[in-house]
């Protein structure tokens, strides 16, 4: 659906991209709106997508575009090819000199290249999270593969080459080697794995709150919402200790802090996992809810070995509103109230912030739904 909107017209593409739409959104085959725009020969849409950060080097994994970049598709369309090439960051001479400089710096730094290789992560042309690159025999020579096939042990020369080809000027994120952390959804913006022993949560999980400006009872309300999910995972959550208690710190496995002065972004949060405890810090109550959702996902993913790897996860909403439009009109299937509440719980756990119920009621008819008007 997003691909159809982005590839419909140049004006629509500009408007949707300005509202935060992902111009590199992929369909089930891995194709992007840029692939469709090039095939249709829509030069206006192609240029708008490229100007908004569309990646011309993505290769779909299956379908009619399988293994082909936008450069491949535009090979027989001279005007489109020239347009795409202007936005394709490939310069062999610059790459050669830059690679020599970085290799020289690594040599003089005295560090092991094998250990440094594990701390390097390369983001995509549009800073898409989770993508990596492989050499292929296509025109562009690069394939952007899915997150599921992430290479956890890249060679240092491949990482340097990919880094230079994507012209990344910002610091790259450390590579995440624990496969379970890649299953978090939505994926946190930053994950750093730490050294040390794993955290083993007890079945009786003590959760304490550090005093701050936010009333303690409102923080406990957020945890009470998440408590059924913790119980379903086998953890008896004991919520309510306030730190420091009687002037001293109590021994609790999970500490919670809500303080907007600690963050520069609205509704941001951080989860710090060590061998002894998990410290959750949030900028707001909404940020605490998002942190709890991520924490519950971590507990669900560690059910096999029962431990959490030491790590730091940081995240904040990329878009202020993230909503679902749910059609409950009488002409379709009207959900039962219990089912609706179950769906709301699922959407909430996925950090959806708004729910819009859509219905149509004809004048003069009795209220047809199983819900009251209020």
C-alpha cells in the first residue's frame, strides 16, 4: 500500500515523504517504490523518491525484480539511467583513496582487525536499520539483503568498502551479534551489547521505582497495565518498592526511573541490562510504557535459556502518532468486545499509540453495534 502511494505521483510522493513515510519500504518480494517508478518510466516520481533518500541499490529477493537494482532496470532507459546515476554514490577513485586512509589508521592504531571487525556495523544508503551488503554480479555490485540474513562476522575489508560506498558521515553503530535482539519489534534505534555475565530474572520479579518528579502512583499504573503480560510469561511481578527506602537502597532486580531531564527527545527510553539488575529509564510515562513493551519482548525471547545478555537499548518514537484504523461498520464483521480488547492489547504491545474505530450508521436506524454510544 505504501509503495503504491509513493509511486503514484510526484506531488503525492513529496507529501507522504514529508510526513515521515519510508521511501525504501519493501513489499513481500523486497521491491521498493523506486523499482515500480522506474518500470513505469515516471521520471518525476523517480526524481522525487531519490531526492527524499530512496536507495537505488536495493535488490529484491524474489519476484519479477529479483536480483535487480534500479540501475539494472533503467539500463535501457537513457534519461532515467542518467537520473539514477546522479544519485548513486559510486566513485572508484574516491573509494580507493579513502580505503587506504582507513586501512592506514587501523594499522597504526595497534588493534586487532578481527576484534575491530565485530564492532563495525554498516547502515544502508538511507540509514535503514538491519541491512547489510554482499558483493554480487549486478551492475551496482551491491546487494542490500534482509535483516534475517545479517552477516554476524563481516570481514573488515568488506565493512570498510561498504562504509565508503554508502558515504556515511555519522558514527556507525556497534554490531549486534545476539540473534534474539534482532527479533525485537519495533527495532530499537540503538542496541549496544556489553561484556559480562547475563542477567537471570527470578520468577518473583521485584520492581522498584526511584523517586522523581513524576508521581509514583502514575508510574505504578503503567506497570499494572504490563503486569498481566509478565504473569503470562511465568513472572510474579512484585511492584511497589520506592527507592531509596528509609534512606537506603533495597535489593530489586528491576529499577525504574521517569525523568524528562535525562533525555533530549520526547517519550525516549533506555534499558540497561547488567548481571545483577535491569535499569529502565524513561523521559515520560509513555516512554516508560514503550520501555516495558521492549522489556517484555526481551523476557519472551529469553525463555529458552532464561537469561538476558548484558546490553543497552535506546529508543524514541520516530513518528508522534502511530495509529490503526479498524472498520467496525455494520456491513462487515463486527468484533465482540473481548476480541476488540485483545486486539487493543496486541497493538499496545507493538507501541501503537492511536486507535480509530470506523463505522457507518444510517439515519433513523437503531444502534446496530454491540457497544454503547458512550
